[in-house]
């Protein structure tokens, strides 16, 4: 009886392990893993992609969503979008920034300057909620705040592959996940839209990128939904972690120093203990 119980327990544990390792079902709608230039320990941002993504943000996403933690001069980051100072000044001047008080003690609006942060379209969350029904989230760190569970055993592999793009994968998938007709048996609350990648599938935001050619690209990149979603997602990743390239470069330098130091310590140890052994 004891042997039978042991075998039954082993079979149950094996079945449970296999169920955990099984790929996600189609109805789970796991966002597909994308290929990003900034993936891995040596990845860097694609400057052209970030500039296209900023264009999509400015013409589409920026109509509702803010970037409160990003200043205009950040767009000149050579490890990021890499706009020239003149381009940054021109972009900033297109925005109106509230400043003051002036000599009369009143607030006033002026053209933006490179040192200014991106202004919100709405003065506060209450005004945004009154206009849209819900206050849209700020996009400054959205790519790091959003994500999804990859489950076992993938999260173990992610440690060794340094996969940390769940958030940007999710955003790119969500922008492409709208469907005009929900699956049979799915009833959406009034004022919501079906999105197969959004948690719960009922999203209050209408499809922002609804047609090809909505944003004009001038570098020959296809102006379609797939590229729009990937480009703006990459831009949001940079906005959330602008120091990513410098961090990876510093990490590589630290690893090289540690390897050299470990080698020096090893040979020093051999030299010291060889002399001790000789005297013995």
C-alpha cells in the first residue's frame, strides 16, 4: 500500500508540473513577445524608432495622456530620441505652459521651453474625468508599471535571459488587441470596448490607432497599426527608463572590473601560498 501511495503521489506531482509547464491556452491571450533593439544586456534604443514613437505620442496619445516626468530637453538625449537642440526648442514652443505669477499676481500662458516638462492637456484629474469619464493614466512610467504574468517556468528563464520587456510587450499587444465584435457570450458594460489583451477585456479607451496612415511617417517605415504600436511602445519604454543604455554600459564595465579583480586575486593567492608551502 505504501509503494502504491508513493507512485500515485509521484504521478500527481508530475501531472501538476506538466500542467504548469504547458503553454498558455489561446483564450488566455498572452501578449506575444516582441523583438526590441533594447532587449538583453547589450541592447540599445533605436533612435529612429523613438522619434517615430514620439510622433505617434504627440499626434495621438498626447491628446489624452500626459508625460509629467519628462522634460522637452530629454528628447535631445543621445542615447534616446537624439533630437537636435533646435528641434527640441521648436517642439517645446508648440506647447503652452502655465507660468507665473506675473507682476500683477496672475498666472499666464507662454510657449514651452526646453527645460519645461510636458504639460498635461487637463489642469487636473477632475477636469480629465469630467471630459472623458475617467482620468487617463500618466504615461511617464507606464511601460514599467504595466505587465503580465508569464508563469512557470518562463519566469526562471527570464532571470538568465534578462527579459524585462513584459510592460512594453503588453502595451504593443494591447494597442493591436481591439476587436469590433466580442466573442460569443461576452457582454461588455456600456461605454467599453473589447480588447483581447486587456485584463477583463472591457476597456474604456476607444481604439486610439484605428487606421493605417493615421500618422504620417517620412522615413519610409510602413505607416500601419503594427509599426505605430511598436514605435510608441518603444518610446514609452525610453520615457520610463531613459538611463537604460547607460545602466547596461556601466554594468558591463563593472563585470569586466570584477573579472579582472578576481583573476588578480587568484594569482596573488597562488603566489602567496606557494611561498608558504616552500618554507614548510
